[in-house]
C-alpha cells in the first residue's frame, strides 16, 4: 500500500542533489556539465527511488514513471540534435562567417550588449521562440562578441535576456499560451497583465547593458575586429546566398512551422549552400584527396552533420571561433537532460514534489506570500523536475483553486507562473532550457547566469508587486468563467 511521503522524505533527495552538485562544481568546475552533474542527478534519483520504495511504491511503476518523464523531453532532444547539425552546416555554408563579418562592420563595443538584447527581443517577439533565436542569431552574435574582444558570458546573458523577453510576450510562444490555459485566463488578457512586471524588468536590463557598454569592457577589440574580419573574408565566400539558411529559418518560424522541421530545413539549406559556395572548405574537411570529388564532398558534409565543422584558416583564434557544431556535440547535454528528468519523474510520481509544494502553500497566508509561493514553486519545479513546461503546469494545477478561493483573479497566477517558470528555466544547468542555451551558445550556464539581467530581475519585481499589492487584480463575483478555463481543466 502506497504511503504519503513525509516532508523529511521529500527533502532528503533534494539535500542529496544539492550536496552532490556542489561537489561536482567544486571538483570539476566548468566541465561539471560534461558528465559529473549527470552522475549527481542519477545518484539523487536513486535516493528518491529508494524512498519511494520504502513508501510502498513498486519498482515497475517507478521505472515506468522515469520512462514517461524522459519521453516528455524527446521533442527537445530531437531539436538539440538538429541544432547541432545546423550549427555545423551553417559554419560549412559560411552563414555564421557572414553574420560575424557583417556584425563586426555594423556593431561597436559600446552598443553591442544593448543592441544584442534588443535585436534578440524583437526577433523572439516576432517568431515566439527563444530557442530558435539563440540557435540562429545567438550563434552569430556570440562570434561577433569574440571578434570585438567582448565577454562571451555577458553576450550570452544579453542574448538570453532578449530572447526570453520576446518569447514571454509573444502570442506565438508555446509557454505564453500554456500559462493562461492552465490558469484559466484569456491569452491577450494574460499578456497585457504581464506587461506590468515584464516591461520594467526589460527596461532595467536594457539600462544595465547600456551602462556596461559605455564602461568600455572590450579587450583588444580593434585588433581582433580587423584580423578576424580579414581572415574570414580571405577564406570564405561571404556573398548574399550564405544568408539564405538564416532567412529560411526565420520565414518558416514566422509561418508557425514546428521547431524541428524548421531547424532541419535550416541545416539542409546550410549543406546545399556549402556545397555550392564553400566547396574548398567542404573538401578540406573531408581530407580525402584519393576519393572522387563527389564522394569527398559527401564525406565532408557527413562529418559536418555528425561531428561538426572544423575551420582550417591558419589562425588559431578564428579556427576556434568557427570550429563548432555536429550532433555529437549535443550528446552530453542530452545525457544531462535524461538524468535530470529521471530525478524529477521519481519526485513527481512518488508524491514528494507535491509534498514540498503543500508545505509552501500552508505557509502562504497573505496575497503577497501567495504570489511568492507560486514564484518559489515554479523555480523549484524548474530545479527539481528540470522541465520548463512542468514548472508552468504543476503550479497552475495546484494553486488555481486556492487563488479562486481567496478571490484573486487567475491572471495573477498565470503572470506569476511565467515570471518564474518561463524566465528561470535557462538559469538552471540541468534544466532542458539551461542545457540547450549552454550547448548552443557555447557558454556554461553558471558563467552566463549573472548577466541574464532580465531573467533575474523579473521574478523579483513580480514578488515585490505581490507584497505591495501592485496590479494584483481581484476576482469579480459576477465575472463569467471563460471557455478557456473549461478546456484548461483537461491539461
């Protein structure tokens, strides 16, 4: 017979996880995400499973829960593999090189960070996908930052800040549609309500990035700009067709095609452009002069897709900048996602996650503490379950009735869920979003985290609003339940 877990039961696996992750970071530093963190997650999952067995859960059910939990990330895993192929093929095509070259011509160090944040925000707002923005514009902007002698970690923070602002406010975003659905709110009412917290947070981020740029943070920018631009121009064709893969991805994203076929189409376009325009680079990558040209080209493309592009310009800085991508580069990230979701699945199935949330709810007496409880829960689910969607759905399910009982409009709930669940997901190394951003931008999560100013400020502003009662709307007794609330009950 299954027994409800105690609070101690629920806390022990979390304590084990935090302890092991701390040792992982201490012993392995930035390389902890390449394997050590995964081992920590697996051991923590084993501890959670042992507690679940003690409470009367059978192993077969626990295993099924783990399999089910992992299966929820399969779409993300396929996207990760596709992005790995896209990064390699875009370097092969010269798409990344063109973005870096022209970016060096247009952007200067003093406006780079703020411009990066705004460009990513507008693009993400238009297409509704932070992942697509990071996997396309983000890649090019990371290269530009290195050419300007700027901080890769700070650049990643600017990319993520902008991308998540646009993703959060776009009616095309899946998370922006999911949050009001689980809370029972009309979509555009939800977006308008988010403006009160999201707008000031983004303004603060823009101001900070502007001051950082004016502070002159570049190192050797003039030398890098000239050298990198000249080397790229001398080794690769930078004609207009090299930007076709980028244009294709944005066109498909604007047309609301699913992420996976959109990214795969971008990768295929990169291969075709590379075969036509960058043939010498493809042959150099194959390194098989004894093969017929056609087979050598096929080999070069094949290597690019599974193992990434390797530049051979003769300049180490440029070669390191352009040698990236391949599906193999995403395998450690996928390992991390699987390990984290295994832990989260055991915690959720066994009832330990719900037990933690119940304790938080019991302590929430005022409206401010109620909003704070939602924010803390969403962040906690992002940490424990390692999945952004669970960080939206679980708090929506668990707090919706309590918000109604206290006379609080559900748009307060949907806003708080997004202010924490959506925004903090890229700040956690083992979360699917954090793992994706680190792998795509080439910067460890803990390195870029301090510079994701928008993501850090937004939950704090939301909490302040809650305790001060700012823009906290009450539920009218005569207010009708909208149709979306009815459909949300099945989510």
